[in-house]
C-alpha cells in the first residue's frame, strides 16, 4: 500500500465509519449546552440541540455527560504548524498531489501530522 493510502486509511479509522458528528461539532454541542438564554436564563433543550446537529436527544446527553466522545476536550486542538510558514491549505494541496483523500479538518490534520512524523524520522535517520 502506498504511504498516502496508509495515511488516508488511518485518518478514516480515527473518525469511524458510522460517526455523524465531527470533533468540532462535539465541542460546539458542549459549549451550546452550557449557554443560557439572555432573556429567560434557560439552557437549550436536548431535543433542540439534537435536531440542530442531526442526532437524537439521548446522544446529545451522552456527549454532554462525556459518556461518549470522552477523548474530545472542550478546547480546540492547537493549530498544526509546518516548516516554512505553510498553512493547512498548503498541506491539503500537497496531500492531494500524493493521492491522499480525507473527510473533514480533523482527518486532514491527522494526515498532516503523520506526514510530518515521517519527514522527521527521515531527517533523523539522515543525521544519525
């Protein structure tokens, strides 16, 4: 299997085949669940949050109570930095040229981190 296909497969495995939400959506659900209405002071209902994100109210409750998506912190991951001031879009273009496909920003970041790790290994083996 080519390196690009390995990266894409690992990225797909990280999100899972039946996941309806991304990590950023899970963070958004948790943030919205804590917000209070400025008028009446109530929090949004689980049903409303579920309808907004296309999942059930029990799924929303599991996310809020961290029974599911435990690995997702409230804070977004730090931006991935690349040598030479490259941006994430530059990495996306580079990955596309090598035939790597992805779905969503989390998978793109994962693929970019894997490629960076390979590059660092190559540089370390060349130096040592």
